[in-house]
C-alpha cells in the first residue's frame, strides 16, 4: 500500500483498502472512495492494514451490536486470509463477493424486516464460525456461499 496521509480515507479505521488505483469501501458511509480522498468522518486507523472486506458479516455484526474484533468477524477474516486467498477459486470467490456484497447490504438495510433478516444471517454466521473453528473449512465456505445466496434473495425480494 502506498503512503497514506492522515485525514484521508485510506488512513481511516472505517476504510477497507482495495488497491492503489481502486476505490475502497467506507463502512461508515457505506460507499466507495479512493484511499487518498479527504475523509469527513475520519477516525484513526491502521494505515498499513488491507481491506477487511467482510461486508455482509460486518453489517450483520454491527446490527447485532458486536465490535469489529468480535469472534465471528475474526474467524471469518481468518478463513478468508488463510484459506480462501491461497487458491484460485477462493480468490475468485472473494472478488465476486466484494463486487456483490456492498449492494446486498445496502438493499438489506432498507428492508422493513431487516431485523429478522440480520438475525437469520447471524444464526448462519454462528454456525459457519463453529465449523471454521473445528477446521471444517470446505463446509464453512459452502455454508457461507449459501448465506450470501440467502442474503441476495432477501435483498431482491420486495
């Protein structure tokens, strides 16, 4: 990652870095910005950290009132970083997820029954987390794919 000055998106704790010439995701505004854009809601972050990228899991955990370093997010990020990123199919899955998940979350946040949906998602995340902690990683990934499909369907339903 290139040098990032303070008070820019790239140095804000809410920013998920996507690459030198790509827009990253701001979890505060739920929108995309370049890392060197000025940030109007800047909070000190780790300027060397890469994207956390767990959009759906993060949105759900935030809705449930859990911190960014909760067990569920920590386990899910570990699966992504130590398991999925090491395979071509895993990398492709991550790229597709980064493409789709922000839109899914934005639509879910507008749903009247979002409380019920996020509770269902959280239950699924807990099951996935338990599988991952038991090192049942293919099963955990399969369950997460099913979770994303569920969320996408819920986001699309009127």
